[in-house]
C-alpha cells in the first residue's frame, strides 16, 4: 500500500500528544521519525533546517510547545521563542523542501467572551502569554506558507503520557473528602488518542487551512471532575464549585472556549466521540 503520509517527522514526539500520535502513525503503517528536544530544537532555524534537510519528510507534524500556561507568564521570551519562532522556523524549512506542515494550536487564542462555540472564522483575541505566543505561531506559519499547511486548534487535552487533569484530580480525590473546582470555564475535554485519529485523517487528505478538532460535547472543569470521580469510583468526594477569579492563577483563561468542529466534520465525515465516552475509554485502560 502506498504510504500517503510518510516519510513523516513528528516534532515534540516525547510529549503527551506526541507519544499517542506517533503510536497511531506507526499503527497506520506510516514511516515516522520521532524528534524532540535536544535532537532538534525548534527555536533554532539551523537545527530545524539541518534535521529536516537530512530526512526530507513529506509531512512535518509539530506538537512541540511550551504548554505550561502559568509558567509562560514568567518565561515570556521563551514562550515566544518556542510557540511563535519555532513554528515559523518549521514553516521556512518545510517551504524549502516542499513538505506539508501540520501544527497544533489552542482554544487559548480566543478571549472566551463569545458564549457560543468558536468557528475558524472568529477573530482571535488571546488573553495571556501562552495564547498570544501560540497565535503568533499560527501567524508565522501563514506568513511563510500560503498553502501546504494545516493548523489544528484543540483544547483540554489528556492522555496516558503526560501530566493531565484526569490523573491529577483522581490523585486529589483519593486524599481529600472535598475539593474546590472551577465551574465557570467551559470547554471540551479531549483525549489525545481520539485527537491523533483526527490529525491523521486531516493529514491523509492534505487538508489545508485552520481546523477546530476536539471530542464532542462540552462541560466545565467541575462537570469534568464529577464525571471522572463517578467513573473512577470516587463518588463520595464532594465538589465545591468556585469561579476562576477565586483560584488566582497567574495566567488569565478564556471562560467559554468551546470549539465548533463543523468544518472538520464537513471535510472528513468524521466526528470525534463524545467527551464522556472518550473519558470512559481512557479510564478503562488506566491504572491510577
Ligand atoms: N495540553 C493541552 O491541554 C493542550 C490544549 C490545547 C492545545 N495544546 C497544544 O497541543 C500540543 C501538544 O501539547 P502536549 O500537552 O502534548 O504538550 P507537552 O506534553 O508539553 O509536549 C510538548 C513537547 O515539546 C517539547 N519541546 C519543548 N520545547 C521544544 C523545543 N524548543 N524544540 C523541540 N521540542 C520542544 C517538549 O519537551 P520538554 O518536555 O523537554 O520541554 C515536549 O516533549 C501543543 O502544541 C499544545 O500547545 C495542548
């Protein structure tokens, strides 16, 4: 069978999404080269050009980023180097080689004031450094490439290979009888295995432009925690709802950042599973 996707290079391959994506690509029979820091540092154009020049990939998938949203506020320069300069460097190298670039972005490019699901045509207005640097990454790609790129915005990720809300909340629920959880942020929890399938689908058809891809349905962090406790047999943990301001985190967060997946579904005929089913699947294969 012809390999439509390979040779492919995944950048940020040792991260939470990267590991599930690489596994899915391997399963699809795609020749995949896994890259991460230190073998390849996306903040350095010479590093990117050197590695890509040797491999000459048909497809470059960038899942590398500085993802610590609060940490980005105290490391603004590094956030912009990794999340903005990095993708632009990849775009320049991909452009020279004629490779297709897929890049993962975030709901944090929006300010969360729309109160209805965001489409790809809605105007971004990021609130904090993470969102601003990720938006700059999108714009950098679009400055370099007019075609041959796909930007996939997603949100609220969890997966087996990274620090995530599901595992953290189960750990907290085992040692606390009551927990304060934010109930005024709305989003779609998204399982990295399901997202990987969506990414591969978009790659396989060479989809160009921006796409919103998440598990279906939405909830609040409190609603998410409640479902996690139910499925993990921790129903006795009391959830005390609080608002975002009360938490006093360094980075501002969009309150309503649900992403409308219609464009993705129209083009691919695919809809990612409901977030509750996805969570059940994740927990059934997990010992936490
Ligand atoms: N997690 C979420 O909830 C979420 C939500 C929306 C969008 N996203 C986006 O989804 C993508 C994947 O997120 P994730 O949660 O899987 O992230 P992650 O687990 O933090 O993985 C990111 C990977 O990138 C690597 N990296 C950092 N700086 C690099 C550099 N200069 N050059 C090369 N690699 C570098 C990291 O290495 P080190 O660990 O050594 O730094 C890590 O292996 C990111 O683009 C993120 O912005 C994530």
